[in-house]
C-alpha cells in the first residue's frame, strides 16, 4: 500500500513540475510580447471629450432632417444651439479601455421621420468616431428635444 501511495505522489509531483514549467514558458512568452509592444509604442495618445464632441456635432448637423443640436432642457423642450456652442448638446463618456459612449440632444426638422433620423445619427456618429479616433463606440443615445418648424415668409 505504501509503495502505491509513493508512486501516486511521484506522479503527482511530476505533473505539478510539468505544469509549473508550462506556466513559466507562457509567462516568458507574454513578457516578450509586452516588450515588443513597448518598443512599438512611442507614447500615450489622449483625446479629450471636447474633441469627440466636436466630431459628433459636425457629423450630426450634416444629417438630413436635423435642424441642429439642442441644450438639454429641464422642462422637456430644448433650445436650438448656435454654431459656436454646438458641443453643449453632447455628453461624452470616455472609458479607460478605449471605449466611448455619448448622449446627443437634437432638434429635428418638422416632417422628418424621427426614428429614421435618430438611427442615421447613431450610424454616422459611430462610423465617424471609430474611424477618426480609433475608439470603440459602445453606446449612442439620441434625445429628440424638439421639432423645428420653418417660418414662411
């Protein structure tokens, strides 16, 4: 019985040693990759939320059916923003793992199909942000704050 237990312990020790060797090899391989990556990286790239908001605002105002960006109003109806303050209608949330989400408040032109315009905003903003910043877009909330009716002259 004792010899059987000794054999089992010996086999267990050998298995443990093999596992430790494999783990060490994996760790060495990971360190090699880290060193290579470190040599390729020149430094940090930081994009402030205001830059992302500018990209979003320029993209959104070009979409047919959008009258403009709006302030987030407490009473429910937003105010149309001028060209110098467009970013006030946009809230940007940057995550540490290169992810971004945003809330965009807009006023649409009267007669626009709201759901279609909102989906187009999401699609175009996602595409522009991912191409221009390299960030992964995880959410785009579109808040319709009002409808703009053009005055007849």
